[in-house]
C-alpha cells in the first residue's frame, strides 16, 4: 500500500492468514487521513490442485472520487 509491501505470504505453503491494522501502520506507510491511496493485490497460483484467496476489509466505500484517481 502506498508503494510499500504490507503483507507477504509468498511461496508454497499450507493455508495461512494475515491481518493488518492500517491505523497502526499509518506513520510508516506515510498515510494521511482523507487522502486516496492505491491498494495493489497480487495472487499467483502455485498449486496444481486447490487454491484459496480471500480478502476482507473494513474500508469505507469511496463516493465522489474523481475517475482519474484510478
């Protein structure tokens, strides 16, 4: 987020989960309240059978965001 890696569960492994509280990382990610930031997710399938990928957030829905932001 904001050009910094926040979670890395890389490599083949058994199911894992991770969570992050952006309030706790606000300073280290240089996030400013009220600003809009890109969030990039990358998922690569490395198994020949079975895969799970779930993202849950508590982000508020953005409204009236200029289309050139995305």
